[in-house]
C-alpha cells in the first residue's frame, strides 16, 4: 500500500501501462519536458524517451486525429487535453470518427485511444478551464466515459482504460489532483473493481447520495455532517458515466427509498437527469420521495471570484437530503 496524490497515482498508472506494453504512448501539449500543466506526466519522457512521450503542437483535432491513425496501426495512444474547455476543436474527431469506427467496420476495427482531460472547477480559473463536459460525450454511443475520484481508482482505472478495446474519455478531478490517498498497487487483476462498476463508499439507511469525480468527497463530507444529526446517508461513487452502473444505484435506493444525485455540471440534460430517469423507471414503488439533484446552474462557467456560488456545497447537498426526507 502506498500513499500518493491523485496526480501521482495517474502518473504511476501510466508508467505501469507503458512498462507492460510497448505499444502504449503518450501525446499532448507540454506533456514531455514540462510534464503537463498539472505535472501529471512528470518524468515519463525522461524515462521512456521522446518517441513514446510526444510533445505536440497546440492542435487538439490534430492530436486526436493522429492518435486515431496510430491506434489503427496497432498502437495504444493516450492523449492529454490540457484543459477541459480545449477539447472542442477535437469534438468532431471524437464523435464522428473515434466513437464510430468499430460500428462502421462491423467490428473489424478497434481504436483503443484514451483521452485524458482535467475537468471540474474549484481551482480559481476562468471558463474553458473549469467546465464539466461529461454529458456531451456520454451521449455518444461507442465512447466510454470514466471519472475516478480517488488515488486508488485513478491508478487502476487509467490502466483499465488503456487496456480497453474501445475509446475512453478519462476525466480527472483537477481540484483533487493533490489530495492524497492509499493506493494498493499490488492487486491481482481479478481483485480490481471493474472499470464501469459503481462502488458503495459508505453504508446508510435514510437516503442514497450518488456522486462522481470531484463531488464524491463532497458527498462523503455531507454524510459525515448528517450523521451528527442522526441521519444515515449511503454514498455511492458512480466511477463511470458511460456506461452507467444503474444496478448498484437501484439496489441502494431500494434499501433507502430516497436518492440525491450530486454533480458539478449543469443539471439540465446531465448525468443526474439520466440517473433520475432510470432509477424512477426501475424503483418507482420503492421511492419515498422524488429524486433530487444538486449541481451547477444552466449558465456559462462564472468568473473565479464567484465560482463558490455556482458549485455544489455541503449545505446544498444537505438541503436536498432534507427535502427528500420531508416528502
């Protein structure tokens, strides 16, 4: 067991994948000598060389398009998009090519490309640096979307994503990059949680709180505060946005009778809305109250000085829980 920040855990996971498979290579803006803006790839170019850790031009469409071609030639490229809002020049490559080639070729072709991208707010930055675009990509068939919340998960899910035969959008909670956690690097393959399986992090009986990425810590903090008043919240970490592990969530909701979903992204048309719809369809007679959602507002991401008013807080989560319990 090792203790490390999420950023270092991703670095260690990338290193393990590169040591195991010479076809794995990294590419992105300033990821080599600089080690990336958040230093997630620090030291990897020095150890694996410029042929496997490539500094690219500032051209996201070119990065993803090149990775797609390399994947078709047998490589397993891992692209870094420097900030979440910079991904849109590559949107066409991701949606119309990367996600479609397996179906278009009737399964004869696979494009095992991983696109790493810091996401979420809380770093005091401007728009294009603090957004949560997961729903835009989760809507696309053929593309997998995962969002780890802890160092342990980050270490293993980045390796599982690289091993996937399908393209994976790998979101990283940038505000949590330097939060430390225990990482068990010695697990056998069968002991690692499946890439798209949700996990119950805290048991409870009064309501289920589902979160992912940067909001998992928020949900756990809310559960700890609620417990002081005698309310027992069950916290579920989704881990995967597409596909969604609705089974784990519905099992929890059938026990608690209530559901609150927490996300940083705007609530409209988001992950919480999809989860609310599916849980309502499956658990209609088990629900004691309507599903509640907590998230960002349907606005462009605000200036840094007011982002604390935009992002979910423990108080907003607890308010949603109180509404569900009062119904």
